[in-house]
């Protein structure tokens, strides 16, 4: 019987991911490389959306938001923007005490979406 926990369960589920996303956006909004993309964003809604997405990416409940292409349409995100976001996610996960192996797994999953996000 396979009793291995999903990454979602290992990090602490919904409540933990909400805290990680809050910390993540604290870093993002302080970063002049990427904060301009959120200048006119409802951050409460954005945090809920990002929590749902990260939860799904880590093996949690099904994600029902817009596609990555639609969510990033018109932003013309470049590799340095994607890399800054990934760095801040890694930092937030580190601050929450998640193991480097689990962080690497999560960031690999996020990296798999790079083509769906960049240059849209």
C-alpha cells in the first residue's frame, strides 16, 4: 500500500500554503523587477488564486482557475520575471521550513509551466 504523502500534505495543506503565498507576495511586491505586474491587481483575490494554484501544483485539490496562457496574456513576461517569481517562491518555502528536496520538486513543477507563461 502506497502511503507516501503528496507534497501538498507534506507542507501542511491549505493553511500552510496560504501562509507561504502571503510570504511569497511580500517578497514579490517588494521586488521592482516584478511588482509592476501587480500594480492594478486585487491582491486578496490574487492570493486566493495563487494559493489554489500552488496547492494543485503540490498535489492538492484540482485547480479550476484560468489557463496559464490566459492568466498571463498581454503581460509579455520575460525569463528574468519568471526566475524572480520562482526565486521568491523558493524563499517563502524555505522560510516556512520546507526541505530543499521538496522545494526543488515544487519549483520543477512550476518550471514546467514556463512556456505557458512567457512572452504572452
